[in-house]
C-alpha cells in the first residue's frame, strides 16, 4: 500500500518552489510528507521494559495519550540517536530520521537477547505527515476528528490514524496508507503542501535537534538541550551512558550547549564552527541546518558556552561567515 501512496505523491506538486515553501512555513498553514523520517516498532511482552532500559527518558506508565522525547546513547554517554517514543495498540514506536533508522534498529536488536521483544521496520505501516501553522489544530480536528490535548506530546487516536502535538500549532500525523490520499487532499484544501526542506526548517526554528549520521556519537544529551526539551529523566534506572549523563548534570560540568543561529551561507550537519579567541581550533559543530526563509541558512550548533559569550562565531573556518544568534523559545 505504501507504493500506492508514493505513486500518489508523485502526482502532487510538492517542493517545486522551496523559497515559497519556506515563506509559507514561516507565515502560514503548511503540510508535509515526512517519509524522510523512519519508524521502528517494538512488539512483545517485554517491549516497554526493554526500551525503558535503553533510552534517556522514563517509559514507565507510558499510555496511549502521550509521546516522550528521548535519546539513545553509547557507553560514553553520547547520543547515537534521539527520537519520539509512543504507543499504538500493542506496539511501541520510535520515530527518528530514516538516515539513522537502520543502524539504530540493528544496534538495539543486538541487546534484546532473551527478552520477549521483536523489532521491525514499520515505515510501510503508517504514512507520516506534518501539519503546522495557524489553524492546524482546527483543521486536524475537522479532517480526522483526532485532536490531541493541549499539552506538548499529547496524543489522540482513531481507527485509521493518530496524531502527536509537537507545539501549539504543530503536529505529527500517522495515517493508514489506504486512507492517506484522501486525508492529504482534505488537508491540502486549506494547508499548502511543502517539501521536506520546509519541515526541516520548522524543526530547526523550533530548536529541536535531530541526530544524523554526521553527528552520531558526538553530543551528550545536555549539549543538545535534551534536558530543556524534556528528553532526559534523572529519576529512572540505568541505560547505556547513564553514569556519564548523570555526572554531567550533577557536577555542573557542562561546557557546551545548543544554540540557534542564522548564517548568510550554506551550512551542513557536522560542519565545524570557530571563534577568533580559539584560533584554528573548532569550538563546536553544526547539529542541523536548513535553508531559511529569505535566504541563507538557519542552524542549530553545539558549541562552547564561552565561545558564544565571546560574541563572534564563524562557520567552517576562522574566517568563515559569521553566525547571528537568535533566542530559543524554550530558553526564554
């Protein structure tokens, strides 16, 4: 059925004008196909306990009415992935960039051992859509009768769909493939269909990082603002890298964090950033980047706090394009 969905999408005019898409994403009501985000499903009696013991957040008591944000770390406490975790019927689902999905699924499967858990690629089971902008909630309720509560990460379900609230006016939707074309057409009557680049910009603008192949095993969760984003529990039991993550929190040794910035140049994940005070030694790197409305790129960069406070940070080389920092909404 997903092949039919892909054929349907090829007949839609999506992503042909990235500049206009970006303006629409900034100012209006937009929708996007999120096929570049993958899904891993965990099924079996021990699924909840297994995942709880692998990730940075607490899954105890997780029901069908909410999702959680979490990281998956190496033994060094550095994230190999970060993702949403949520339930649908008997499955625990993990949503993460498709570019890291296969490797993360394989690694997690290695640790299942004798637990009653099976992991599978669930990307073909649900069409993933994004909806963002003024009136998104009203349109969602009208189209699917599936409006999550007002709390961030709240969920709502119908027989053929479910949705997660990511922000006041931003949602992830999951629709059975057979119903997806009709849902798309209903949403598109009011929301502009945009390409993946516009959705990526919305995520960067919201200050929500995604671990990609270029940044795997680079950041402890605190560096990527995972604590501020509700992605780490310090009351749960052990998980890979937990001792290092906890030590960083309680000893107050954090020297790097995530910042939102604009640059009048192209930026790429993993690209280094520099500060004049540090010469030719990089003070951080780009975590995520997206073309910005009006030109240039907006980016999320993990960098030394003292470099940010110095007031001058440059992209790529010590003489590269300067970063212009913006305040993250959740940091005040």
